[in-house]
C-alpha cells in the first residue's frame, strides 16, 4: 500500500500492542477458516461414513472432512480423510 | 454514475456517524449532489451530528411504507449546498427495513440526480446493518486501533464480500476502504496501541485515511457541524484528506506521527 511505505519500519515491540496484534492474528485466521466452511459439512460427513460402512466397519471418527478455502488460488478444496482399520 | 457508499464497522461507537457526516459534507463540497441516509432505525443520531434535528419531519421508514414521499423526507443541509440527509425513524425497529423498500429508495435517489448515496450503518450484523451494506458499491470500514474493533471490522469485511448484492449477483466486488479513527500517535509510539501498519497487516484493506483522536470531534457534535468544516482542526483536515483520496486525489498521511516537543519549545512551554 503506497501510502504506508514511507514510514513502515520493523522494530521490537515492548508495550501491550504486540500482544494485541498476536492475539488478533490468531483469531482472525481462525474465523476466516470457519467462515469458509459450508453449513452442510457435518451432514456430508455422516453420509460418507454411512456409505463406507456398507463395505467395512469404521467408526464415525474415522472420517474427517475439512473445507479449505484457497482464495489466493481462486479454488476451494474439500479434503476427506478416511482412516481404515487394520485387517478388515 | 451514482455511487452507494456504506460507512460500516460491526462495532458501535467507533465513529461511523461522525465519519458519514464529515465525508458526506466533504463530497457535497466538491459540487456533487450527496445524501447521507441514517440506517440506525430507533437510534437516530445523524440529524444531531449534522445539526438539522429540528427540521426532521418524515423518515426513511415513512418513505419505505409510502407514508411520505422522498421529497418530503429529505432534509436539505443549511450550510452545504447539494447536501441532504434522510433521517432514521425514531419509533420503529430495524426489521421495518425491507430489501425491496431500501432498493426503491436508492433507485429513486439515483433517478433524482444524487451522485453519492452515503449509508450510515448501525452497529451489529443484524437487519439494519445488512440493509445498509447490501446495495453498496464501496464501503468505508471504520476501525479504532483496539482489538474488538479490528476483529469486528474483519467480520464485516467478510459480510461485504459474501452478503452484499454485488456478491450475490457475482458483480465486481464492493470496493472496501479502511478508515482508522481515534488514532493516538503518542500511544502508538509507546507501543500501547495498535499501529496503522498492524491494522493494515491484520485486515489487508486499502487505507483511505487515519483520523486522529481529537477534542474537536466533540465540539463539532456539540455545535451540530460536521468536523470537516473545521479546517483548523487536525481531525477536520484528516477527513478532508480522506475525501480527496476517495475521489482520486493523492494525499500523504498526516497526523500519524508523534511529534516530540523540541528542546526550545519544552524550555519555553510552547
Ligand atoms: N476522532 C475522534 N476523536 C475523538 N472522539 C471521537 C472521534 N471520532 C468519534 N469520536 C466520538 O466517539 C463517539 C462515537 O462516535 P459515533 O460517530 O457516534 O460512532 P458510531 O456511529 O460508530 O456509533 C462520539 O462521542 C464521538 O464524538
Ligand atoms: Mg452511528
């Protein structure tokens, strides 16, 4: 941002402002990831569990669904991870 | 082309109404026909800040409900030519704002030749705030250098990109500007307050301006004169700079560095 360039400088922080910024960075990142997650995700997860159960015995915790919004690449990723029990 | 600009924040008491009044006045002073709409239904205040409270007869909800027409409800500013305000209702609640109703008012204002339609949003993320931002072409996200305000600004920025008409119709996104208000360079210097760079890093929105904490804002509201009309005041000058940037004139940031008093001025107490 052009307006800012001339006085932007890095210096070690001593007051409480540094803590404020750190806390905000964490909460803002967290809220961005949960805001992107669609409301239907829990239901989708249940249905995937049900489908896999037709073929093997898994528990509902073995399926993890995560929605990742890669705004910078212009795509969203639905990541489904299924942990399969051994020897089944 | 008429522009709809929402002044929003999520959090209350950060300076939305002060900024709407100042920026609306500044835009009208460029010669553009400008209206500032108070969306804070039930908590009307813009009229007081602009000093026209005694001339309010009808309000936005009356117009939406067809109880008055736009010409009857618009209050013409006495000082600044081409400036009007459309007051909020003091008696209804925010659910009285229907999307269709607001859309008709905005379209009628455009047809009437208004070039800038400034929407002073209420706090929160309920109906009133959503209606104030829904039709926006641009947004001025008003933020204080303080944790809850920054978080709420981030939230409202998300709403602008997901809940506005522009996002729903997949048009060009709302152009979002950051306006930092109540900034204290001295406290930033002492690292007690989030700096402009901190807020910029966190929110990642284009900076429109930085308004210093100033006693002149209180006196301006006491007088009912938007602070931008006081060009002896740092806050007034900073609002003028913001208006200039909004219409594309480059201005350097001012009043953002703590001026340590020099040796001589300290000696003589100047
Ligand atoms: N730059 C400033 N310096 C000092 N006080 C300010 C400044 N901006 C706003 N205020 C004060 O903050 C309070 C809230 O402002 P207001 O514009 O009504 O906020 P909002 O519309 O966001 O609720 C008012 O008392 C106002 O005088
Ligand atoms: Mg207000």
